[in-house]
């Protein structure tokens, strides 16, 4: 386990270290550090693992994409059909 992580990052890293695949849903209020913890784990493990970050809140997806971009980590931001159509006709 990486020694320099704590909080939600530590929680996520435990699953990564067990070399488990799967979906790890995480419910909780805003401001608890879930997105920040996920970003820390992605940064720490980007060369040995692949990640899928899912949220129903677009501001979190945009925040994550901005952080990944500023860290020069490759990512894909998949949008819904309605979002693509709205962008196309706007």
C-alpha cells in the first residue's frame, strides 16, 4: 500500500492493492473528499491500472477532467446523447 495517502484515497487504495476488479460505488455528502481521494488514487496508479469514474453530477465530471488534464493524465469524457445533441444544435 502507498504510504503517503489517507482518507478516501486510502479506502480506494485498499481495493486496488487487493487487485480486485469491479465497481466501487461510494455514497456520501458533498465535501467529504471522495472525488479528491479518487484523483489521488488515479495519480498514484495511472501506469498500472485503468479507472472509470462515474457520476450523475456533471460538475464533478468536469472537475475530474480538469484535474486529470492539469496532471497530464489521459482520459475520455463520455457524454450522453442528449448532451451531444444540445451541443450540436446550440
